[in-house]
C-alpha cells in the first residue's frame, strides 16, 4: 500500500522561501513519477511541478524560475524548493505519485502554505 507523508508547509512573508518534502513507502520509489499539486481556496487543484523516474521535470508557468522539484531516490523523498513566494502561491500543497505500472494516482494528506503580503 502506497503512503505519502508530506512536511514543510507553513506561513511565510512574500519573497520568502519554503521547502516541502514528501516521503513515500510501499512502492519502488525510483521508478515512479512524482508531482506536487496545489489547491487554493475555492479553486481547482492544479499541477505545480512533476519529476519522472528519469529526472525529467516540468513546471506550471506561474512557478517557473522560482520553484525547483527534485528527488532523492535512496531516501524515497521528493522535494519542492519554493523561492520568491507570492501571496498567489497560498494553498494546500499535495504530493502525488503516479504508479509506473498502471499509472494509478496516489495522494498525500496535503500541507498548508500561506504567503502573507
């Protein structure tokens, strides 16, 4: 059974930085695509960044140049380094794992990020 545990959210002022972490268990981590999504109040969940098992990445246009996704396969962990945070980045951030065999989706419990102006 796949489990994802996130950490690192919090309250930060605009222009500040946060790093989110997500540790997975119950899967061959290095083979799966990992992603970070976010959901602002009253809005749909949206992709922030993804990283494949081979290390290819893609980002939402709104975070390019500010956020960096990375993975540490021996630690079964994916990170999201968020710099130059803006109030528009506020939301609940969810870790996502896409299973490499059947492309099933698995989600973490979410971590709140609040950016004050």
